[in-house]
C-alpha cells in the first residue's frame, strides 16, 4: 500500500486502540478516515463518534477533541517519509455555540444511531481502505464461507500474494494481482491468475517472471493453510 493508505489505517487503528481509549474513553468505535494527498501534503478528515456520557458539556467536547488531535498528529507524523506535511481535521461539521446540534455525540459511539447504517459490500475493501485510483474487486467478503466462496478467498489471497511479491522480489516497486475462478473448478486452480508489476530501474519482466510464477504457485498450493487462517480469524476482513 501507499504511504497515504498506511496513514489512513494507522489513524483508525490508533483511535480504536484500547490503550488510547483508556485515556480518551469518549472515543466511539465508529471511526471514518478520508485522505486527500496533493503532492507532498496530506489531509485527513476524520469522523469520530463521541460517547456522550463522557462529555459533561460543550466546552469539554471541544477540549477533548483538540486533545485527541494533539495526540494523534505526532503519532502519524512520526511514520511519514515521503509526505512533508499532515493536516488533520476531526468532525468538521462541529460548530461551537450550537449545543447538541454542533457536536457529534452518540449514545453508543456509532453513527448508526443517526440512520447511517452500512451494508456489506458498501464499505472498505478487504485491506481496510477504499482507494479510488486502484483496481478493486466487487465481492463483499464479510460473512461469506471461508472454505469455498472464491469471492472471499480470492479477495484476501490476492492481497497476500501481492504483499509477498512486493517484499520478496526486490525489483518490484508496485504490484497488482488478479484472481478469477470458474464455477466447478477447484479453488486452488483459478481460471485466471494474473500479475502486473512496476519494476525498478532497467529490470525487465523477463528477469523476474520465473520467481513471480513460483511465488504465486506456492501460495495457491498452500491454500488449505490460508483458508484455515480465515476460519480461525487470523486474517481480518474489514
């Protein structure tokens, strides 16, 4: 994933970290992060549902929101390399002086209380982000059979294969993996297994084609281990 994508996930994971919630119990579980990168400047807009029982008044709400921002900003900035500047906005509809109408307060910490109920298939990709400029499958992976549903299995397996190709084949700077099954064929024998790579320097595809094929074949051959991990919940499905 790109640095922007890593930053989005890091923001959500940090805000849902039990250690941080021990310091800020008003942080609800419903957290949405939108990123926009322009050049070397990144802006994160965060919708963060506050749990109302921890907020005694309007001033406390805005003080706590500022404290959360002041904790999150250096945490994220320390992880950046190619991005020079990070802007961080939280609950941008807030307006001091409007009382309840100017604060994002909930009872349980989720936007579902306001009728914002998401459905499977509308939310994140299986890697946790929705990247509009990248290819993506259309399967809703959550709730599907982890042994035989190729939409679920291939959605996650393609990301794992891509990660292994990126980390194990040095010249690979960017990689995409497509897997497609035909009804009736074994899951470990995809109808299509295609890999697209962007390579460093003067390296040609022919130079790495053999090792790429070996890695893909090894991943497919080890599919029972992969599905066991899905069954046990070792692989998160966002």
